[in-house]
C-alpha cells in the first residue's frame, strides 16, 4: 500500500507539472522548480496525497483578460493659486482569474475506485497586473504628486477588474478550470470525474 501511495504521489505531481507548466510559465507566475518539488511529510492515504499535490500549486490560473484603458482625471482645481491640473494616461495590463487551492481539505476530494469528485472554491480574480511600463502618460498638466499618481493607477486597476468581470472572466475561468482538472484526473486513470465549482458571486 505504501508503494502504491508513493507511486500515485509521483504520478500526480508529474501530471500537474505537465498540465499547468506551460500556461503558468507564459505568465511568469510558475514557482521555481525547487519549490515545486519541495519535500513534505509523507502521507500514506491516497486522498490526502492528491490534496497535498494540488495544494502545492496554491493558485491555479485558468483565464486571462487583457485590457487597455485611457484614464482621464479631468480638470483638477487646486486651492494653491487656483491652478488647474490634469492627467491623462494609457494603461495596459491583464486580469488573471482562477482558483485559490490553499484551502482544500480531505472533504474536497472524494475517491471511489476509478471515480472521483472534486469540490473547488468559486473562481475569483487572483491578480490585476499592470507593469510600470504599462502606464504611458499622454497629457500631464501641472504638478501631479506621487500619491495622486498612485491613486489614479489604482483606479485603473479597479477599472480593469470591473471590465473583466463584465466580460465574464469568472464564468470562463470556471469552465476552463473544470476542463483542465477533468483532463488531469483522467490522465491519472480515473474513468468518472465530477468537478463541482460553486457559482462566483
């Protein structure tokens, strides 16, 4: 039984790596190989082995929404000398959605011979990424302070997330996550796979 559990452990880890390495590496969000293969306490039961391997990923990214937005503060009246300020910039970035797998427990996966039921948390936005090079100032009138600039950039991030939600990023993320995990567990030899994902709110 111990040899079977160990073999299953290795197969699960290799399958996850093969399945998720390419999309995560493309996003630059894949953990380093040493951390991916970091040893942990040996678990004998098969279901905890699956849970531990899935939790090692921590987050599963399944959908990316690319966006570009022109942010215009409009005229900003300042009390000092009654001056006007204005900032217009173009922001380019991406919103990444998926699943936080760190909270999975033994009850999240039910295994019966060649059948398995997996209960995931709802899909949610995991990252809104706008690199410094993703902000291009178009018009800057007056002196825009660092704190003001930071506030406007955070506003742009919130707009990106709102646009992604309106475009159905969570629905698409759930569908892709279900498909990825079905392929993953069928690759491990399961004949019946049921992936349960609550609707995102």
